[in-house]
C-alpha cells in the first residue's frame, strides 16, 4: 500500500484552523463534564447506589454544578509557596492535554456545512505525529512536579516526586508498546496508521499486535494516575498528593487535565489499535457509507468511550496497589516483555520483506507465546515467594536500622501478595481449667 498523502494538511484558511481549534476545545470540555458524570453513575451502579440524579435530566448538570462550586471557592496561596510557579503549574499541566488532540484524526475529508470548503476532520498531521503526542504529554509531568514543589509542603513534594517517577516509568513501557505499531505500519503519522489498518481487510493492530495493545492499556492507566495506580493521591500516605495546597480554579485545572489525559490516551489507543474513525467490520460490510461524511465521528467517540468505561470499571473494581508492587510490575514485567515483542515483530518484518512466511499467522503465534511467557513469569515469581522461609520474614528486628523515618525493607525483599494466615494455639478446655472466681473462693 502506498503511504497516505499529507498534502491535505496545512492548506486550510485561518478561519478554518480557528474553527477546528475552538471545536476541539469545546468538545474536550464537554467530554470532561460528561466523563465525570458517567464515572459517578457507573460506579454508583456498581456499588448499588443511585448517583447524580437531581441537577438536570438524569443528573447531567451535576458536573457543571461542581465546576461552578470550585470556581466560587476561596483561592489562596500558601505563605511558603513560590507564587509564580504555584500559579503556572496547573496551566503547564492542562495546556499539553489540549495540544495533544491537534494530531488526532476524527474522520475523513468532509465539506464544511453551508460552504464549498473541503477539509480533513483533523487539525493537522505530520510524519512524526505519534512522537509529537508522546513529547507533549511528557510536558504535563513538569506541571505536576512543579505544583508539588512550589506548594512549600512536604506531602505535596512527595506526591509530585512519586507522580513523576510513576509517569516516567510507565511512559517507557508505553513508548515501547508503540514501536511495534511503527514497524508494522511503516509510519508515525496518525492518519497513515489509521489508513494502514483499514486497507488490508480491516485487520486492526489491536488484534495483530495484541501484546502491544495489552501493554499500552496497562501503561495508559499508570500514565494517567488512575486507580488502581492512583498512588500520587494516596490519602493515607500523602494527605491528597501533589495538589493538596491547591483550591478553586487552580485545583479545577489539575482535575481537568486528568480527565482530558484520559480522553487523550483513549483517543491514541483508538487511533493506533482499533482502526481510528473507521466503522467496525460488521457495520462497514452491511453499510458501505458508514465511513463517509460525519458518521465516522460516531465510531471514533464510541471507541473512545469504550476505553473510558474501562478506566471507570477498574476504579470501581480493583483496590490500590502498593508503590513497590507498581514499580516492580512496570520495570520488571512490562518493559522486558515489550523489548522481546519488538524483536519478534522486527524479525517478522525482515522475513516478510525477504519473501518468507505468512505474517498474520506468525504474529498470532508469537502473541500467544508472549501471553504464555507472561503467565509463566507471574507463576514463577509467586512460587519463589512461597518458598521464602519464616526466618527471612522475621529477620532485621531493628525497625529503624535503615534510618529514621523510613524503615528498611524486609530481609527477603518486598513482601508481595496476601498476608500470611493467622495461626492460633489450641483452645483451653473450660471443663478442666478452674476459673479465677472459683480459685479465689477455694483459697
């Protein structure tokens, strides 16, 4: 297949560019309000509660009411804070969240209503669009780190450092997961990747590159600091995380950035793994016009809401992990598996270019082998923990030998899994054991 032509981008009039920018901003704000409402309703249904149902039909205006409440709250700056950085940090966090949507394709070329101007349903595209998304998204980490540092609070600083370490660690796994997509599509342009997936029998990369898809889905939850990976906001350890000292609109900006980042990683997953704005294969076979006009907007946002629902489902289902478990899984599981998978995909591409075997068959076989490898690794890790002796678990009796206030790690390494079961001695026989009152009367 020939590469898609990028000449359609960069030719729009100034007013068309402004119109696209305003529409993207408007859609993202509305999407945030709807996602907050959807999360509260879905989690309420999971927990057998009602959820928002008063403000507006079905409680749809509850998110708007919460936003107005935040705007009317008192806006204060702590005395020990660096005021300039304290104010700029929320802006530095939320602006990249909006900018990343500039290269996301929402649909094909369409005609603007009431005009004869034809333009793609995408603000712009470039040969390295996915790298642009990764680069801009990483800038948001600075807003979180600087927000925690500039607050002048120890707990906010710890929350910012923890968040930066978490996001950087899982960005590595996320980037490695996308390398296989680049190798197989032969491009880093978002529009070309979408076209490549839907040119050869509607075979999405989410199926052909299943290990990359799974690793990306795990990494995107860690990247957005969502449950069960919302460790920077662990109330029992850090009070409230990096935004403990923020209030009013500055706190609302951090909140807005989190939900827009959810939509961003969901849109990237839709674009790179689920065929982008193209209709699913059963629909396109029955209705050939499903990929024309403005209908692709429906398929695109339907796939995005699928990922948003997964975010909500995880939050209502899984408990929060410990930080050492989280980092161990990222560095010792996701990254090595990603590297092995990249080598496998590169080998397949090399053999295919030299006229070798069927690519799809080998991809499915290697994907199954990778899943088996992951399962064996997890079982081996659990078996190694089960063989640890009680002496190793009870060693290092001095709780502060590693330095106050952080106690040292257990001698056998981090304790993972469920706690050891409690054991009790035999119950005393009440028939043969005299009570205290009886002994006193006899004496």
